[in-house]
C-alpha cells in the first residue's frame, strides 16, 4: 500500500496519505481487525501483463464474440458491462440501447437476433426475473439470446452492493415450459472473456438462450493475470440464405433447423410464440406439437457434447467443489491446507451437465461443495444428477469467502474425515 500511495500522490498530499496509512495500520493491528490482510507475492506485478476486472473480461468477450447490439436497463452489478460496451461502441460498431425496463431490453435483443444481429442484455436477479417470459419466447421461437446475469443478494432489492451466488436456480428454471438453455459461470477475467465469447457462438449454433453468470465480487474485482493471446478468428454466424419454400422449423435429426433471417434470400421467414408448423404457422395439432417439441428438446444432447470439463487441481480423493467466482478462493484455500487427500474442482459450465463432467466427482470418496448462498443450489443440482454431496460450506452474508476463513472451515471438516 505504501508503494501505491507513493506512486499515486506527490508532495504534501503524499505525506498526508502515508501518515494516514500508518495510523490506520496501527489501529487495525490494535483492534485485531487484520484477519483479511493479503500480502501480494513479490513477482505478481512483474509476471502479469493484464490487469482486468470481471466486468472488463465480459465486455471484451462480448466484442470478440461478435456482439453488435446491447439493450439493458441499468442494475448493479451488471451495469459496468453496459457502460463498457457503450464506451467502445463506435470503435466496434455496437448499437447500444438503454431500455425502459428489463422486459423491453430482452425483447429488443430477440428482435436484433431475428434480424441477423448478435445481441446481449445485462441484468441482475430482479431484472432477470422480469425476463422470464422473454426467455421462454427465445426457447419457443428458437431465437438465440445472450444474457449476462450478475448476482447480488436477494430477495427483492436485498443487498444491492454486495455479493452472492443466490440466483443459480433462477437461471436454471426461469421461463415457463420446457426448452434447452445453457448456463455458464466464469471464475476469473480470463474465463469471463472466453465464456462470453463462446456464449455467442453457442446461442447462434443451438438457437437457444445462453446465460453467463457472475456476481458483484467477480464483476468488481480486478485481477493480475498472465497475458493471453486473442486470436483474430472472426465469429461465425450460423445463418442460411433462404430459398422459396423455406421452412424455419424444418424437422432435423439433431433438432437444429437452418436459421434464415428476413431479407436474406427468397424465402419467407416466419416465427411464432404459439406452437407452429415447420413453416412457422400457428397450429393446435397434437401430432405437430409432439414433433416440434421433441425437435427442440433434442438439441440438449448436442449441447451436452459441448460441455467443458471442470478444472481440477490436485489428485486427492476428497473433492472440494465450487462454481463461478469461488474458483481461486477454493484453489488457494486447498493449497494452504497442504493435505494430499484434497483436490479442488471448479465448474464453469454449470448447465446442462454431462456424464464426463461428473465422472471425477463419482470417483471421489468425499465431496464438499462450497457456495456463496444459503441453500446449496449447485449441490442440489449435483444431487439431481446422481452425485453424492457429503458436506457443504455456505456463506450468504453479502461478502465473498476469504481464504483463511475457508481454509479454517475445510481443516475442521477434514479432521472428521478418516
């Protein structure tokens, strides 16, 4: 801190701040309120080329994914992505719209995708709740959509400037009816970039909504990370030039129909929120309903084949499992324990889960799930997929886990595991 203050100020202002820092440090030590002080590694500044926040990682990932339209209603902690893309909109050709509410924001995004664009909407839990009907429309009309859901403690307004992982089940189950969706949860700015970029391709490929989840802790935290190469590969758009007699919802074996857009080709592009025929015309035929509903649900198998394997650190048979923003906290806590029985497991692809992702957990003799919520929402999801969860460490006071805090709780659990 002294180094930062010295670099940031000059003359008398620098001296005053150094004096204040000295007084503050003495008071903190006297009161015993220094349990969360972190001593940075000496090589951290020299080794890292990028200094990025989760918000910036999401923003750069959206640009790399080909985002050219963003419509949102401001809601912390997601607003940073909206303002980031607005700041760079002229450089990268992005149309930015601050909508009147989250309902309109989502529908504008669907309209952009229908017209051939690549859209995103940003929100937090309360705003995402309003997007539920639009999410269902995306599923029925098979119109792609990317949503950035930055969590904060609820319910209602809750703690709007704090952090929590309390909206996983909201992301999994919002929207009426049954339709495929993809839920991603990056754990650091590099994953924010990679997964948001991938979200646009997944949404476009499978014509389904993709939800990228973070929280206030990840969104507003800045990380020193090693420089990573951004390839110049242009994002693919899975759009076909239509011909006369084009069928927007043509039945296919894998469930993915060729997607055309209005004005590109000679075909007529019809979509409908009602159940529809292959041509896109409203129907109440039970036979057609079964065909079309089955077609949409068949996409789930292909989506599972895309699932990213969890990141495993260690070879122990006691698995400490997390998802999203707990990634580095869990990893560092496990390393601090120096117990060869323990391995950390980080999930960034949260839904749908597949057998290969869960295989390491089925081999583990003991599984501990760590989450920033009160009810263990990811643990419940694992149990639904046939994984035994033996212990949980939960926190829901609005603060993230701290390494020493989590390491202490893990050490206490490990004493009971023979």
